[in-house]
């Protein structure tokens, strides 16, 4: 699966999605836009993303159940809605600064329940919250960003986990960006991560 993030989408527009689908029809495309608006606007954006052929689109779970449900209803069966619980760059202090009285872990659990109730295909959370997420939303995909191999620079991420630990904790998909594309040898870095994941999968 290939993730198209906000930076690339803003720079290149919907054309980059069409081009990738033409060049690599075998790939599923994950449009990571983290939509957060009124329900009607979010649903309209999902309609456009679905017409582009996106397999998954991210929206902010903090928008609320009505917003999530509007996106799910618009997406139908062709596009899965992934609810972003709490950004992995946010720690307890960042949540307080944003006006939240709950911890990141508490917010993730509440928003995971909302995602499940709204019918989302999956949710996005840090590896640190996987245990509680698996308990409240067992049937949803668990997409985990903030993945850092042991010893890697965490950058602006606050809640991180290694690939092996995330898979062992219940992640179904990992989002790995900078550890690969900033590595001196990106191909070797990707291979090492794949090997680490394979080491914890059932043989």
C-alpha cells in the first residue's frame, strides 16, 4: 500500500493519485489528508477521494460520530474511512494545551469507540495505545504511525514504537516514512524493517 500525505497532495493535487493509479494499478492508495470540517464538507471531500480511487482516507476522529458517519455513508464499500485518534506528535502536555482534560490514552480509547460506532474501516493510533484499542474496536484495522526502529531519531514524534513491538501489540498496518526516506540507503532501511516485522509474525 502507498500512502499519499498532505504535503504531496497539496503540492501535486489530485493528479498525483490518478498518475499513480495509472502507473501502478496493483497498488492500493492510502490518502492521508486527516479531514476535519463540518459533516457536509467532509462527506464531499470523501466523495472526491473515492472518485479518485483511494482505498483509504483519513479523517480526524475528534470531529465526532456524526462527522465520521457522514464520511462512512459517503464512502460506501469502495473507500475505507480511517479515524485518526490522537496524533503521535502529541503528548499529554500538547493535549492540555489544546484544551483537553483527558490523557492521550483516554482520548484514543474514546475516539476508537466512536470510530467503531460510526462504522469506520479502521483507526490510526500510536503503538502505545494498541492494547486498549484492540479491546474496544477489535474488528477495525489498526494503523500505527510513529514507527521508529530501535536507535532511530524520533524527530517530532512523541509516542513511538518499534516495528516489531507494534505488530506484536496488534497493529494491522504500519506507517513508516522518515526512517526510510531519510536513510542513506532507503532500500536497505525498508528491507531491515520488513525483516524486523517478519521476525514476530507466525511462521
